[in-house]
């Protein structure tokens, strides 16, 4: 398969390869996101020596070093076995010697250490050895391009990028690889000859979140509903098995992270940090909970924000990973059933006509919108400098006031605020008299409680557009559709 998307990342890698100095790149991102594929595919088409060693999950130091040394023999000694090494420092010396002997002066050498966190075993001295060899040898050799990669985003960030010891400030570049957006997902599926319309692709995105490995399992000739049914609701299906594997590969004590995600998932508009700590089983260790929330955000599962005009209320978190939303809502409740036997074909099709599906689809579509803010800005002609956020007002039980929930707003520099209502429906959304009154009431509550003097526009993000009515023409300034999110 061709390398889809990743345009900026490829430009970054080309700059690294063509650099006239030694480079140290950290690449991180969740499991299955395509980190290894990107690096291998890109450098396979470049004129360079490519050395790749992969960490072995749960392997001891001897196993890790033996595998690394074997790769040295394969790449530099034409497959000849070389002397075993006792520690990482000697191993890196052996690699340095091989580079000096067999790589021409005018040729670049890319050292790709994949799943590097798995190479670090107890008291192995891996980071100390890397620090030593980088400072003493590799940083002085302009043909060396070192790339460290790992699915454990928190490990890469804490141990490499933000290292306070010997590796401090040694990183020259970093790439956080994110899931595909809708446009890239469409291109990926088209490359596999899976041709579906944009609404069908959006429904697939609601379950996979644009993770290439999941998309790779899609087959042509099936609808989105059939594809999800096959991928998620059969014994040993990929999306059923993946959840535990995903988090156990990313985090030690993975159940704690999953517990935090469950707490956050219960409130689509965001859950406050204090509330999360209070509801967590580890409420007595607030600092550790905050650190784990930070790691979940670094891995791309949640986003943190301070509610607009209510920043004193502290940090809130939203779950934005579509696969996690899908799993917690649809797979986990029937997990025991799926472990025993597959469900009948067509199970998901039956669920797609339920009220529960409509609520979940609306939640998932909001998560998609937060990942496509630049496309929404472009359609609404809003500057990148505008602050994007959500807002809500919950009155106390003692008052008769109306509450209000704003799905998305843009606080603009041109003395204007655009309030966006997000709707996912199969057909163009119809704004009737009652809904128009709701929108106007929300805007009024927003103006009153924020005391803003800025002009307020009301726009819609409606999957399949708006049905023209007197109310839509009167109230709505602009409408963003699925087509716009694919641009």
C-alpha cells in the first residue's frame, strides 16, 4: 500500500535526512497508529543505510541485546554473526564500529530503534549508555540520524524528550503521530478499493477513530454497518480484542487508566479534574491521578480545557478517542456474550435504528468535530487565532433559571463570538419553531452569564446540512457539513 497522508511528517523526515548535522528524533503515538510503517516506508525509498532494531515486549536484557547485535550483523556484516555483547554500552560501541567500517563518508545512516521503551529493562543502563554514546560519538557524526520510537507516549516524553539527566535537550526533532483525519481515511480506504460515500466513512470513523491498523481490515463490497458488524461483534474480532491489548501496551497498571476514561466518558461536555479525582479509586493520590490524566492526553485519548469564561473552575477533560467511546458504549456491556459466542450477523444493523445509537452517534460526531476544527474554521471563515472551546451553565437547584449547553464556540478577535450547535442526523436537519427558540434561549443565557459585549453569530455543524425553513434562514449564519470536514 502507498504511504497515505502524513505530508508534514514526510517533509520533517526529509529535512532530517538532508541535514548536515547529526539528528536525534523521537517519534511517539498510540499503538496501531502507523509509526513503524511511516519510518520504514519513507526511508525504504531514500538513499541511505537503514538500521532497524525492535524492542521485545517483556524480554530481558540479554534477549534485547542479542536481537540488537543480530541486526548489526544483518545490516553491516552481510548476515555474519558477530560477538555477543554483555551490556548496552558495548553493544552501542559495536554499532559505532560497524558504521565507521562500512558506511561511506558521503552516505547517511538512519538508526531506527523501534519500541524503544521495551528495550529498557531493570538495571540495564540503556538510557545511560545511549546518553554516553550520543554525546561521545554519534552527535559528532553528521551522517547519523537517530530515531527512537514507541507506543508508550508517556515513556518517550518523560524519559527522552523531557529527560532531566544526561539526555536533557539532546532531542533535535520530535513527531507525535496522530490518527488519520476524515480526508486521509477516505484516501486510505480508496487505496484499498473500498468505495463508500462520506456518511458511511464517517460512521466507520466513529468506531475506528482513523487508526490505520483498524482501517486496514475493511473489505470492499460491504456497507459501513456490515463492516463494523464484522469487525466488532464476532468472537475474537479485532475491535473486541483490541481494547485490553491497547492499554496494556501503553501503560503499566492499565486498569487505572481505563477507570479514568470511564469516569470522563459519562459526561460528553467534559468532566472536572476534581470530580475525576473524587470518583477515582485512587482519590487519596490526587497527584498521581493528574499525572495519569496527562499521560492519557499525551496518548491522544482525551483533551483538557478550561471552560470558556469559567476558567476559575479549573481543568476539565473530554474523551475524544472514537474507538474508546465505541467500545465502552457497545462492546463492553456484552463482553461476556461475545467471549462465549459470536452474535448473529446483522446485530449492529439492528442497533443502528435505536435511540441509544442516535445519542452515541451525536457524542461521537462531536468528538470528530473537535478533531476537525481547522476544517470548521475554514468553512465559517474564522481566523486560526480564534479560541475554540465549549461552554455550559448549570443553575443551582434553588433557582428557576434555565441552563444552557454550547457544543462549540469560537471567541474571535473581531469582537464576535460564533456559537455552534452540532447535530448528527441521516437527513438534513430541520430547524422548527421550538428548536429555533431553544437556540435563541441558549444565546441569551450565554450573553447574560458571560456578560459579553461581543456580537453573537449562531452557526450549525450538521452532518447532512439543513432543511431550508424560515427559521434556519433567520437564525443560522452558516452551516458546516460532512463534506466540509473532508476538505
